[in-house]
């Protein structure tokens, strides 16, 4: 439903360009992401701190996807009247619950020196909802766009993919610093963050650029958690890496010569402990394909996690 | 709970000043307001268009309270998987439901030439939640603050109060144009919008200004709906005007000479059909009081609608 709705919104006369992870308004970046109980977290499985952290981190990841600097945020929340069935077993007083959600945001607020610009706190009979609007600023080097990809660009990611549901969805590090480094020092043609699965998000990036892509199956970096998960689900670890949501790694396309240097020198590794992986190539034809080690090419299934 | 929580947030080292209806960041205004099903609307009592309109209008009212120009917004929504029990009686397809919510925003989007900067649409098992972040810009004349009130200022409102739950909560006109006119042509010392009831909101404005206030009981303009409601509730119409939430009129304080001119000339009436009412005076002592026609003064009860 979301894709269809976004298409509608994009066609509105008063909509700004909605094809990127954040809107560019003058020198400002704007993005909003909402988390809902039961979809993005379960109160009886994770502490409130993790929920607060995730709510902030997913928004930071959108600013990273644009290659910008996050500056601050507004947070609106709907808190259940009664906080029962928490991970700690019992009920939590509401104010304490709110404080613990906010405490989970604090390390990221301090790390990126974010300002809290405003908030709206509500209580209701429903589940927990947290909505954050993040602001950022555009660097002199400009912003990353999904639409800037060029045919023959190398496709890179900033980390391993898949199985995020086991751990990474709550502890991933938004790739702010990596994006800023790449924006300053490299030629990045296009970028986005992988939030709905590599296959679906690459499809979106390629579509915005008017291109297709070939992914090299054996080059796709797969998390240990994707292998763990595959034992339970019967899907292969590769399928998890292609279709699981919430990796929150950057998907970048750069000229081939740039990619060769980046993959050889790995400038993000010593600086931020982050490894870049080359996983494929943008193509002039508009197909999305997967190529195995033997060179056999097949269509890339678009299954991804659609919110 | 919200007051206590807001106090906590305001004390955080990384919080911007949170005492006004919107944050001032450079020349930008930022505010966020979230509506939740069962608190701010009932799906079986109002059409989706009204919900969309209200979600946008409450945020516009915050920009009006600052005397600024609204420029655009981001909207995040949690939509119930199944839209049953609507005012139209039956289930609505989800996309149609979303479209109708947005359609309710369209007249205000066009009237104020707002840009849609972004959105996040989610579906879940819970009720409907809509969260909007509104941006505005500061005029060369500056912004209205709650903290700018001066002793002996006249207290004005832009309309009658009370009983909003019957109709006005969904059809009120955010006082954008009134605020812009007053900002350009008059001396406004302090302002906010009345969202949680006159008594509670005046208490907040006076507290931010380090002052008290006396309201003239017989001058408080009371809506017909407050009288209608009082027949059902046993409360007086005045009590409704003092304590009902969601009036979304502006509460302004101006010098006495300014007030005399404004109340005599009523410059907003021919321009926008809006009448200004003088309802009291800010006082150097920090008490909040109500004065009746006979000059008898009593404490102002702080009952208001606290979210």
C-alpha cells in the first residue's frame, strides 16, 4: 500500500521532490520516520531504551543517505496509558517509561551533538508510537540523490546484510560519519539507505536513476545473523541478505575507478571500523538481475520488507 | 504527566528553548503535533477528511501563535490495517482512507500555499495516529513569545471560547493571517494559542513571563456551543470557556493603549471576519485571578484539558 500511496503523494502539485531519503529545502535536510509497536518493536522483547535509540537511529540513517550533517529533531509520541507486559516483566510508571525511551536516544544525541527542537507527548488507549522528524544540513559538497546513478557505476554497501531482525535493527550505527567522509573525499553518484531490503531498495535507486543493475551473488556480504536465521526459516542466507529489511547500511554507486580505490584502500575501516563491499554494477538497461559465480544471470526477485 | 515530562525535557542540555508553541531555529519555525484516535477524534463520528484537516490545522495554529508564516510540513501516519466502523458505516479500503485524510488537508495546503516536504506511512494493528511537523519562517518583525508579557498588558483573544468539542475542534480556522497582521502592524508583547483551555494556557503564558493575570469574568467571550454544552454537563458556560480545550484562538498580550485602539477599530474584522476581545490584564504579582462585574476577585481555577 505504501508504494502506491507514495506515488500519489509525489504527483501532488504542492509536494516537494519525494524521491530521496530526505527532502532538500534550501540548505536544510528534512525527514520523518515513525515506529509503531508490534511492527518495529515488541514491548515485551526489548527495553524502552532500545526503542528510543531505534526511533532516532532510523532518522539519522536517512540523513546519512543524503550525505548530510544531522542537526536536531522533533519527537512526537503516543504512549499507552498503561505500560504492561514490558521486557522487565512488570508495569512501568508512564513517566519512567518516557524517560527510559529518551535515555536510549541520549548516546546518539551526544555523539552527533543533536538539538531537541520540540516534542508532543500524548497518552492514549493504543500501543506505543514514536514519530521523529530529523533536520540536517547540506554540506558544500552537495547531497547524495537516488537519481544520480550512472550506467556502469559500481554498487557499494557499507556493511553486511540480512538477519537484522535478530539484533541489528536495534543496535545498528547510522552511517553518518561514513557518508560525510565519502561526500567530502569521493565521487558518489547516488545513494540511499537500505531499510526495506537490498533488492527492493536497489530497485528504487535504479528506477530513480532510470537504470537497471546486476548484483554479483557471491560478492553480497551476508551477516552471521542471516545464516542463523536461514536455519529457522528455510530461506537461504542470500535470500535474507537480499530481502530482509532494516539493514540501515548505505547503498552507494560510484564510478568504477573510484570503487577500485575505495575497495583497495578501505578508507572507512581505520576511521570508523566500517568495510565497503562492491556488490554489482548499474546497467543501462532497466532490468534488475543477479549474476552467480559461473556468470549465469537471472532476474532479481523484488521481495523486500514493504512497510 | 505531560507537564512533568516537558519540564524534564526543558532541562536537558541539548534541548532548544521549549517554552513556546514552536521552536525558533535561525529564521525557521518548527513545531510538531500528533493526533490519536479516541483522544483527538473518533473514527465512527467524523469523516477522514475532518481528521486530516484537524491534524494540519493544529500545527498551523502553533505557527500562528508565533506570528510566523507557515511554509510546509512532513506527515507521518500509522494507519489501522482495517478501517472498520467509520462514520460512513462500513469498511474503507486503506488507500481510499489515506486519500480522504489527505483530501481534508488540501484546502489548508492551498490557502497557505504549503509544501509537503516528506512523509512516512505505516500500517499496524492499532488505531489511527497522525503526526505532523510544520515548518514556518520568521518575519522581519520577529516572533511572538510566551515570555514577552509585561505587567499591565491587556490580554486579548481572537474569538469566543468553550464548547469546541461539539464542532469547532474540526472546523476552526488557524489564526495565521490574524497573527501576521498583528505582527506587522501592532505591538504584541506575548502570545500563544489556546489549545488546552484559557485558564491553563493563560497560566502558562503568565508563568513564562514571570507574571500573574486577572481575567474579567463578564468580558470572556463564550461560544453558543459552550452554553449548549453546559445544559448537558451541569458546568456553567463560563467554566467551559475557561477550561475546555481546543479553542485554537490566539491569546495575546499588548500594551493598554494598543488594546484600546485594536478593540475600538477591530482591524481583523473586515479583513478576516475575526473579532478581538479584551478579557483581562497581566499583573506584576504572580497570581491568576478572576474578577466579576461587581469587582469581586477570586482565584482562577486551573482546570484545563491536559493532554
